[in-house]
């Protein structure tokens, strides 16, 4: 049938800069590397040049301060969100209860937890993986993209209700996220504990399906459950067919993450299929995203898991309302500690982190003792 994605000429618009570059950002990156690598690096510049650099760093520092103030303000406003609809427990009650009220029971048992395990216990103890149980619940939807039963219906309803209440509060105060696409950050709902649970799940799955891309290397002494993913960010996305701005297709893009989890929270809808392409920085990058074999139809309460650097898109929502919980996972200490953003995005660090300016061996090619971490 007819493709519901933008023309192929614009397929990578989200991932590539079109037009002039960003000399300010480039200058800051060069300066940071110089300060890190060379003694007395800043003494090379004149007082006027140092004043310019100072203003550049101040600009970015002010953006950090403004973002922090906005987040704290939003979280303060949303503390009042506690009352759920009748018949569904709020997130705060789920936090105090058993794990099987939050995560899908099949997933709970595959992680080695029991029906009596509480959320608090799960967050404080290492999982005892049932490899057989894990193998039964993981389904490969297409090449290197997998789905698992993720959340219970009660947890999904609680998330959606909390997001609806939060949206009303933030809109009333003139605050919106991401251009008003109905996005609510999970941490702002006081549900960071849920993201911590999903981080645990992501580490278990990544160690078995994506070890190299998430920080585990061949011959590594790290246990497969130890967890190389150490950062998470999650948000709830609402798309409604009756609102053109939220129902429009999401053009092909990659995520700034090692691993992406896309959990369908529910509601009745048609359309909104997820299309999966190749990995950024590989020969497979230009794979046609309109290929039917790489199309995933979201299933309520299940999560699709794939590498963040994999190109993906979302088709037009045709009918109803679609809710998704998107979680990005990163490995700050294992993957990102020795590679710059450019090499990371384009996978040039693959096995040769020492050759990157952020690696352990940069500009020292003849020193065998300075071999980078592979």
C-alpha cells in the first residue's frame, strides 16, 4: 500500500543537520577537549578570546540552570496529583505494594522474584534470573527488535491517569513539553521508582541480547545481571487521531540512548505502527523503513526493545487514542566514558574507543601501554 511516511528524501531529517553547522558548540567541544588533554591549554588564548569562551560556557551553564528550575517547578506543581479514578490504585499505592501489581507476572517470575516480592525488595536485591522463563517471554518481532510483557493493566491505567492530571495542571500554568505533543515526564509524576524497575529489566535483557552495544564486552568479568546501563529517562506520550498535531507520523530518527523501550499503555486505536530500519553508522543504515517485515504493531502492556541508534519511525494514527511509555537507557560509565558524541552516534568507536579524542589513547599512537578499552 501507499507509504505513510514522509518522502525518502526527508527520511533522515531528524538525524541530520540541514544547513549551517554550529560553530559555537564546536568551539566549546574543542575547548573542553583541550583543557582535558593539554597542560596550561587556556594560556594559549588572549584575554579577549578567553572572555569569548567564558561567555560561551556561561550561556550553556545558564541553560542548565533554567532547565533545572523548570523541572523543579513542574515537580512542585505536580505533587498534588494523588487522587485516581474509582477502581484504579494511584502510583503511590502501587509503589508500596507487590511487584506483580506493577510488572507483568511473567516478567516478575522470569526475573526470579516471587508473588510476595515487594517493589521495595525488587529495587534493593539482585534478580535471580530464570533463563528458561526469560526465553519464553521474549519474542523477536523483527531482526534485533524484541518485545516482552512489561506492565500490568493497573500500572498502565495509573500512569495514564496521572499523566492526564499532570497535563491539566501544566497546561493551566502555561507549561508544555516538547511543543505540546502530550508528553509528560515520568520522574515529574514522582514515579522514578518505576523507571528504576525498568532499568533493572533493561539490564537483564541487554546483557543477553545487546551486550556489546550496552557496555558488556567479550571476556568481561562483569556478571550479566550486574548492569552496565546506569541512566534512564522516561516519558508518556499521548497521540489522538482527532488532533492532527499529535496524530501525525513521527519521521525516522534515532534516540540518544544505548537502548530504547517503547511500552504500549493501552487505549483503543488503529495505526501508529512502529517501523524499524538499520543501525546508524552501519551499511544497514539505509534500509527501507516501509518494509512490512520490520513493522511492529503495538500491543497493550507489552514493550518493544531495540537499540537506540536504530532508525525507527511511527506511522500516522488513524483512529482512537494511543498511549506509550518511552524509556531511554544509557551506559555512562561503560559506553560513554571513553567516546565522544560523534563517534558514539556513528559507531566509529566500535571496539576502538582509544582512537577517539575522549578515549584513553588519543594522540599517543605509539604508546602500547595506552591501549584503549575495547
